[in-house]
């Protein structure tokens, strides 16, 4: 059922080593296309009933312990080119957010500094409308190119996606291949200083060296998720090998022996406690894929 391609196909591929949480079962088929043409040809030939999941840097992802059915697509070389223009950057979906920010800064372009504080790839940032430190992708996106589930290569302007908070509204089954991000000329020293500020703030307030997955829950309108979690008494809360970070309680940690079930179960414990304490319903920002053990 898996069409031939110039890239690589790995059956029953372990996903645990490539996720930031270091948990989860295998992919039924892990597919790494060689380039955009290879990706589109593959999706065009893939039976439509075969599930397709796209995985980027896996920095905001829990892969459940039973693994992922169907095809998991990971983009790498062939999708990481970065082209700096006079008023923007065209970046492949596999390009790292921080690398895009650094290349823009080196060219004296501003408005992309916030990307330096988001661990992950441009494709993932577009798909979830990632944001931090006063910016988000919706503010800077010019256009996005994606391969539809049908295998058709499509380019749309940002306004056609109707992006909302933490959701890029990319069509289901589509794989982002590259995007153009708008920027404006600025003072290089100030741009670099701002990125240094973001780095220092992130290292001081987030468990960046732990097995974690970024912000667990989206901020409810007019509220901050971490404050609600703290007020509900969840700072340091544990379940199995999973723990709510004591440094920043909107982060979950794998303390060393956690399963995906521990992490997801702990997240649900937090949601319940916050709901009981404040009446506010927290919504997952971390994506969870696959099936339970």
C-alpha cells in the first residue's frame, strides 16, 4: 500500500528518540520524501484511506504509547532552504524557527525576532500559528505553499487561511512545504539585542534543558494558563514519571521514566483541577497523536 518514492520509508519506525518528550510508540510507516516533487507524487499515489500524519521537530507533541497508524511524514533535507529577500524570508518547512530568525537578523531584517523563542520548524509554526514574545505567524505570513492530500501543490495568500489563535487552518491532510514571511529593514544591533533578551528570558523562566514539549495549554481569552494552573495548586504535581514543572507550570516534564499516558493523564488532571478551581476550561496547545498502548 506504500508507493515507491526517492526518499526513505521505514516500517515500524521508533518515534520516541525524535520527540522532545522522549515518549511514544512507533510509526507504522515513517516517510522522508526527498523533495517537494517526491512528496506530491507520493501523496498522489497513496491510497486515500491510508492515514497521514505530519511531524516536524516534535517539540510540541506527545506521541501516544501505542504508536501512530498509517504514514508519518517528516521533512528534512530538500525542505530546509532559506532565501533572504529585501523585505522578507522564504523558508522551507523543515527550516528551524531560530535559524530563520538568525538569518533575518544577519540581513538586518526585523519582525521575525520572536521566532528565536519558538523551538520547532517553520512548517509547524505555520500549521499551528505559533507565537511568543509579542508576535505570531499570522502577523508576518505572506503566503504558504503546501502539498494537498490529493498530491496537488497549492500556494495561498495568508488571508485565505483565516488563521486564528494557535491554529493556522491549513487544510486537513496537507503538508506545508514552504512559506514567505514578511519583514522590514531595521537596526541590526537592536534586532540582535532583542533576540538575546528573548533567549535570556526563555532560559530563566522555562525548563529548556528538560524533556518537555513547550506550553501545554493555550491561554484562555484574557487569562494566562500558567496562573490558572498555579492557582489550582498544580505546580510540581506528578503522575508516574511525569511532572508539572515547578519553574513554569504550563510545562509538563518527563522526569526520566514517564510514558505518554503519564504525560497526557497528568495534563487531564491539571485541566480538571483548573476547571474545578476557576470554572475555566483549558485547551491543549500540545498536539497529541497516535493510539494508547
